[in-house]
């Protein structure tokens, strides 16, 4: 778990310096909607690199996966719960400033949300190589005779994933108890893992205590964040989650790049 603020400046979205970057993802003080091939537009004299990541949103039905994706993207929240019928992808852009170098990056996060029933029932959804429209449910299927060459919907979501968001609801104890099973299935150390508790504002109906949350965090050593309440300016309420995700993804990428360089240096030394 990366200490908050160690890799990126956590409150940079509040600084005057960041205004131009965040204006590129806003329209009339609301978040812009970005399609699959769209990206923020900056002035010609400003050069900003974009890093791309795939993020799988995991959790039992009804915990708020679709709502979280919409909230992180600044979209209208669903007025009522409905089961996601296939795979939905949402593109989120988030600018962040690296603490050590002062470099600004755009993090392009493609959130993958798959309905619980689809994960259990359908083994013939289109594979990850297919280009999905942003935030559009994919309902197209392929003939069952080709199932052997197609990964399952869960495999499609997990394949080449850079991070996974484990969701539970503070008003659904079973969703919290299932976290251990969820996290145990993702044993790849290169995948960033973040836990998010939803519906935190409904404290009168809370089934998960702060002690439970603390014990889980101490056991699994994973970042644990909370989401709930009214949407504010579209930045302040999502900044903790997007900053945490961006920071851990960047830290993991730096670790992987360092690991990849070391064998190369060893091979060069051996050749000499």
C-alpha cells in the first residue's frame, strides 16, 4: 500500500496551477463525457503525456458498481438500481502532478463493470480484444460452438487489467464478508488493488463497523476508501479515489520498470 501523497500531490486539484489541466476535463463546471477515441485538449504549447490503464470494478450485485463508475466520470447517477446486463466500460481522465519530478500526467482510466448475472451465466460474451464503445452495455453474443476460443466475461474483464476496485456496501454485511474471497482470487502482485465502501452516508442503516474496516485493512494491507453522500463540484468528492488509484498505478509501473531494467543490466554485465 502506497502512503497517500508519496508519489503524487494529493491536493493538486485545489491549486491554481492545475486550473488549466482540470478545465480540459470540465464543461460549464461539469465533467466532460469522453468517448473511446476522445481525450482532453490542451493548448499547443502545453505538452502532457497520457498513461492508459484498465480498471476492473468488482463486487456483488447492488453494491453500486455502476453508480461508482458514473460518479468517477462525472455522469448522471442512476435513479434506481438495475442489474448490468453485460459489460459496461467508462472512460475517466484525471490529471495528476508527480511529487518528485513535478511532471504532470493525464491518467486515462477505463473502468470495466460486468453484471453479476453475466459473470455467472454467460460464457460467450465478446472477448477483450473487441473495441467496446464507452459506457455502452455490450449485449452482442457469438455462437456457442465458438465458446472454446472465447474467454469468459470474467476473463475478458480480468485480462490485462492494471487495477481492480473491490466494492462493498456499508449497508450490506454480506458484501463486506465476501471481500476476502474477492481479493484472494486476484493473486497477481502486479495488479493494483483498492477497496471502496459505498453508501457510507447511510450510517443509520450501517451493517459494517469501523472496527471491521480497520481489521480488514490491517489483514490485507490494502487502501480502503469511502463513497457516499451528495455530489459536489465533481472534483472534490472523487479526488481521493482517483488520486489513490493514480498514485498506486504509477507506483506499480515504476516498480515494474525497475524490475525489467535489472535483468537487462545483469545480461549486459555478463556479456562484458
